[in-house]
């Protein structure tokens, strides 16, 4: 969970803060909905269409969000976002890469798959 940096370091009230969600069908949205349910809260919600847009809205102080650590790593390092702690976080989820074996991957996609396998983020399966 991430929020904008705050003066005085006060933690936002996750039950009252606006939660910025990804669009319907997003795995991140599903993980966020599950976390909200597990926390037993019913906060205000706003749907935003991409990780980048959610991240920018959080930076601007429009709300809090659950985003992939990969999506916010640089922001956490630079202090433009801060990590929030709540029961059930961080959330761990399996990632899946899906491709078409009849078509070769584009070079950028190949590099991404190689990176994911090298870092242990994914295991190869055919």
C-alpha cells in the first residue's frame, strides 16, 4: 500500500481514505478488493485506468492504493511515495506470462521473459 509523503509522518486512516483502484478485470483491483474485505472496511473508491495514473494520483495526495512493488520501487526510493502498513500487507500474488507459441516474441518481450526467469519472478512452463 502506498500514499503520498506526509508532513509529520501520520498514517492515513485506511478506512476513511479514498482508495484509488485499477479498472474492472485488473488483478491489482481484485487484490485490492480482497484486502479491503479482509480489513473489514468500506472506504470511498475511485477507479483509475493505469498503474502510472494511479501512482501519479497517489503522489498528488488524491488517495491511497495497493500497487505492485515493482511499479512503485523508484518512487519509494526517492520518497515521492511512502509505504503504508496494514494487516495483510504486503500482498503476495503469482504472476503469469502468456504467449502464443506459434508466434515468436518481440525482442523486448523476450528480454522481459529472460529477466523474469533470471530473477526468479517466474518459472518457465510450456
